C-alpha cells in the first residue's frame, strides 16, 4: 500500500513526493482551489503566484489572459506589461531598468524569439538572460528568461512540455530525484553555468526513469513535473526544505 501524507500526496520510501500523474493532478487541483491553506506569512506572495498559474479558468489566470490578449495583436504593444506581470507574480526581482531592457531586447528580436519558443529551442533562454548584462546591474537573469519562455510557450503556443521555469526550489530538490531515479550523484548549478539545456535534459531524464518505476501511463509533462515539485516544496503547503539543515533533502544531497 502506497504511503500518503496528510494532504493526499503519494510518497516514496524516503517520504518524498512520487512523480506520478495522480500526484501531479492533485497539485494542480490544489493550485486551482481556494488558497485557504496559505499561512499568513506567505499568503501575499503565494497568492500572486497562484493567480498567475491557476488553470481552472482563464479569468483566474491573470498571466495567461494578459499574454493571450497581447498575442491577438501580435504583441504590437511590446512585452513590458508581460514582463512586469511575471516580475510581480514570480518574484524575479527585476529592477525597472532591467524590465525595460528585456522588453526592448525581446521587441527588437520578436520574430526570432517567438519562433525559437514555438519550436522549443531552449537556447533562447540563455540569449534572453544575457540581455540583462547590458544594464547597470550587469546581471545574467537566468530565472526570469526561463519563466518568460515558459509562459509564452504555454499560454501563447499551448505547449506544456518544451520549457520549465528555473528557480531555487527545483534546483534544490533535483539532486534527490536525480540520485534516486537516475543514480546521478552530483547535480551542477545550472544557473551559474548558464546551462538551461542541461536543466531540461535532467528533468526529462528523471521523468523517463519515473516511468520505469511507475509505468508509462504515469509520464509527466515538464509543466506537471515543475508544478508538482513547486507546490509540494514551496507552494501552499509551505513545505519549503531549502535552507533547513535538518531536512531530509539536505541530508540526501
């Protein structure tokens, strides 16, 4: 009999969430539901993110609605409003200067960038990230670039298995799944090396190996993989293991 936590998620032998369709569907259901489980400390930040990723209605998903509205006029008004919304809902911490620089870069390269995103050419993430180096902060914005490409892919091209946001939650929890599912002992810092291709490749490899364990019908998309781990380890449940020296995650990695 499969062990479950108090919220109904199926757990593996080490009490980490199993990469199964039922768990992914449960995570999405909870994201779409009323955020009653959010504690007061995290409520504001988490609710902003939920409004950007909830999928029970297009009205609730503010980011989806915005992107689709802009796409109707071929993004003729530029991308600044979309970038601002991503910055607010995903806490990418871009300065005003950085937001404007990214908007200008994407506007000037619009056709090429949209074509790359549509085809799933993940090198576009690094190209966009490097635009941040032109600002006074000279930052390589890997996280923002991955999120921009992910949301355009999902909400404009209706593709859910070509891009995945990079964030510290996934970077921190991937070593456990890489070891348990793929016997990979060390996971690189993908952001530091600017290796988005490696990040996506590892996620796909873990997903493929989860099929060996649980069956081909349990294959997750990149969106489901990301959503499940984000929700479980950073989302409503507040089970953020990052920075906790006593957590199993830290010990396993």
